[in-house]
C-alpha cells in the first residue's frame, strides 16, 4: 500500500518554502516510519515526470481539472497502489471531484495549506503591496465561509488538517463539526551546531564591530514589512541606539530590488544597515540566527499558518517582533512582542523595549527556548497525519 500527498507546482526551487516544505517533510518521515509514500505534483508541463528530493519520490502529473484528468489520476493511483491520498483544500475551488476516487477504494484526507486573513489588515496593506497583489487576500477575507463549509460538508469533505489552532477555531466557527477538524502545525528541525564560523558571517562581523543586531531574513517584499523595518530602524538610531540591522534578502526570481536599494542608500543610518542580496545557505542562516539580538517579522498580512522562520527563531532561543493577532501572532507572542501591521512607530518602540529592558529580553529568550522544546518535530507531525488517516 502507498500513501500519496498531492500538491501543485512543486519544484527544486520552492521545496524549502511553505506549503511544499510541509509536504516533503511529512512524506520523508512517512518513509522513515516504513511507509511507502509518494508526492504527486500537479503541474502544467511534465518535463521531469519522476524525480526525488530528500529521498522522497515525486511524480509530476497533469493537474486534474476535468474528467479526463481525474481518470488519469485514478490510473496513477492503481499503478502506484495508492490507498490513502492527502489532498489540499482550496476553499473556493475545492476540487471535490477527487472524492469520486473513493469509489475505487481510495481514502481522501484533506489538508489546508492556506491561511485566514482579516479584511481590515488587507485594506491596510493595499497602499504598500498594491491592489493587484491584494485581490487574492481580499477574496479570501470576504468569501462567505459558512456557505462554502455547508457545500463542502454536503460533498463529504472531511477530515481537515489545519496548520494553526486559530485556523481550526475559525473553521469550526464557520460550521465544520469539531470532530472533523484537526490542528497539526508545521514541525521543527533539530538544530545542528555548525562547525566553525562561516566566511559570510566573518565578513559581516567586521562591519558589526561588536554591536548587537536585529535580523530580518526572507524575500525583500513589501508584504514582509521591510519598509516598516527600515523606517523603525531609522527612528531608533535617532536615539543613538548602538545597534545594527542585518537583512538576509532571499534571492527570489523576478523580484526588482532597485527601489529598495535606493531607499536604503538615502537612510541616515545606512552605515548600520547590512544587506545580503542573495539566498544564504542553511548553515549560514543558523549562525546569523544564533548570533543575532532578535528577529524582525512584521508581516503586513500576518498568516494564520505559523511560518517556519518564526519556529526557527524560537529554536535559536531568540525573541521575535511580529504582527498579530491570529495564529502566528498568538504563537509569536509567547516569546516576542506583537505590534500592529504597517505601524513603524510601534515597531520602533518594540525594538527599543527589547534593547533597553534586559530583564524582559531574558524572559523572552527563555520563553523561546521553552516554546521550541514543546514544539513537535517533523516526525511527530508525520505520525499525527498518519493517525488522522487511521481514524477516518
């Protein structure tokens, strides 16, 4: 018997990002738990029909949009002896036709890779990210969830795996029976202490000159709150704060960084802002996290699903300044400070608070260590996914 997890558009370039990271980690641990497992990736072109990542077999298939597509999927399930399939739920286009495969002995377990967003937060983000970029979030915030829940329940969509307690609560409030909705967060990766110091950090260390630094890592996108970070940092340096800002900007394709570079060059505190404009290796990121003072994650649209970056921050016993409320905000508040989205002044105040109140800082560092210790590993997450399949 084979267990499959279906996802869309998985590639070598995005496997470390959500939700694909969860799919790959869970599948990899299925295999370590002596289960036959495969990832099916729906894509437009199938140039690489079969490949592997981290020991997980991946089969690229045509996205099953119609009857012919689902017939092909049924043929694949038979040829691979797939008996259990984890299927992603898109609230607006749930593809309930996949339930037809239960007639040939396939069990469908639904997981929800998306997040809940507040309408007010989306409106606040529009001036920074643009209306076109905000439309998917507006649609999600305004969709009549009770209507969709009734429709999904009628079609037999159950059980659901949610990736934050907040998302689970909101789904139950929208009408899903509690017994069918399960909260299983993304897992944590055990920390491996890097041997020696990275050459990249050595270069940055000279520029830091012994000063503590706040750390941002991720794509240089407005939605990540990078404009607010720069404005807040400019404000705290006016108070002669002896601190630096290190930005490890992920080198995503098709991201134009010209305006952001120009903005940084115009800052009075530009000599204290240190930027890396390309993706760094995991070992390098771990060293920057281990050595930083605190991490900045002031999302303009805070996802209810807890980002891996926030979990990793806790793993290094570092406080985080993020935005809330919702799943991420609730999680991060345990070991950090939560500020309103798109609020540079509140962000600057939180940064100064962590810098000046050493007692509070110690409390948050200790809380981060405890949150990480209590958080499930990827193996535990995979076991929970398996238990859901066994129960239903």
